[in-house]
């Protein structure tokens, strides 16, 4: 009853990251909240060598 999307990219902590990345994540978080309310969420994880974004949202079937 849920869809989970995981996006993973290489990551080095010492690199200079763009502030636009935070804005993009905030926009996605806001859109999920507007469309699915509290049923969806987004989580980010920075590990050794990888930056991961996990998005969880409800699976909704189209009505015929």
C-alpha cells in the first residue's frame, strides 16, 4: 500500500554543496505534504561515499 523510491549518488563530505540542493528537497517535501498530507515523507542520509534520498508515499489506484 506504499511506494518507496530510493535515489543514491556518490558523496564526498569535503565537497562544496549547493544551497539549491536544500531548496529542491524542501520543495519536494512541501509538494508531498500538499498532495498526500502526513501519509508521505522524505528522508536524506549522507553516509561514507553516498548521499541517499528516500521518498515514501501511499500507493493510490486510479478510479475507473
